[in-house]
C-alpha cells in the first residue's frame, strides 16, 4: 500500500469477515509463521478461511429470524 490515507466503508458481513480474518492472522503472528515474504499469502489464507467459516456457520446454524416463518 502507499502512504495515502485509505478509507473503507464495509458492509456488516464484510466487517465481520475482516474481524474474523484479523484474528486468524493474529494466530499466524503469535505462532511466528508470518514473515515479510509470506505476509500476502497468509492474509489471503486468513480471509478465505474466515469466509469458509462464516459460510459453514450460516449453513449449520439456524437463527431465530430464520425460524420465524
């Protein structure tokens, strides 16, 4: 990224995925797996895994709103 300020306006679900991905990435940092050479790869992997987790949760968990029909 460059030095210009960047502003994002994420939708609720995008924000949730970004939050999940940040926690996954933090686990890579904590376990010393993140290096400058694999940073982009681990960011991508974290986001993809967060999406997979969210999709799976959506399939397996029925919320109260989905039950009220």
